[in-house]
C-alpha cells in the first residue's frame, strides 16, 4: 500500500467516526423532542387539588357552578392578556411580546390543568348533563384557543408591533417639535382660532 492511500484510509475512519457521532447526536435529540411532545400531550401534570373535587359520586351543583366560574375566569384572562399584549405597541411598551406571552401562558396552562382536575372534565363528560358538557367543551376549546392567540401574537410581534412602535415614536417627536413651535410663536395661531 502506498503512503497516500494509508492516509486516505485513516481520514476515512475519522470521517466515519464523526458521522456516527453526528448521527447519534441527532437521533438522541429527536428522541428527546418526541418524548417531550408525548409527555406534554399524553401525561398532564400532577396538580395539587384544594377542596372537594367534582366526581360521579359528588354531583354537587354548587361545585359545578364553581367550575363554571373557574372556566369563565380562564376565558377572561386569556382574552384580557391577548388584548393587553396587542395594545402594548400603541402604548409605547417595548417589551418582547413573545416572552411576555410565554410567561403568561405557562401560568395560565397550569391553572387550566388545575381546573381540569378539579372539575373532572376528562372523566365526566356525558355523565353530568348538558350544562356541564357545554362547560367542559368550552374548557377544552380554551386550550386550543390559547395556541391560536399565541400564533396571532407571534405574527403580530414579527409583522406589525415594531412598525406601530415606530409610528408612535414619530408622532411623539412630531408633537414635541410642534409644541415648541407653538411656544415660540406665543400660541397666537391657536388663540385666534379659539375665538
């Protein structure tokens, strides 16, 4: 064997070893990602429950009404936070909307799971009557709505938020300069019009 072919074989072994390490790393990353998604989808978090839990044995209408109030609160919080974040650029708020939503979303989702466990929505649908089933459907739909709002906010943050902030800053600079002009002129033009 020639010296050149020995070196070629030696580098070939290194390339094969590096390819194996690379493929192993990618495979491990994929397995971890798939496991994370599976855990999120199929294993809800364990949540501490306070007070009595609605169950097939405990059909207390007062508890059902309390569940309705909790679902209403989740609904209201989701809408209010989305509106607050969509209005942030108009108010000149420069915070990262995605990060703000992420912080809110984690707490909101935790509360969603608590209400789910407290009210037994996954176990009792179809056994407690139509008012309960309507409430359970809304509760389930809220989780999907959270994802829709999140998508809306991501697109808004990427496409419009900075433009709205830029427009607000331009209007503020314009107003400041115009106020200075009015002060220099003694405000006579405005006084004439008000008469």
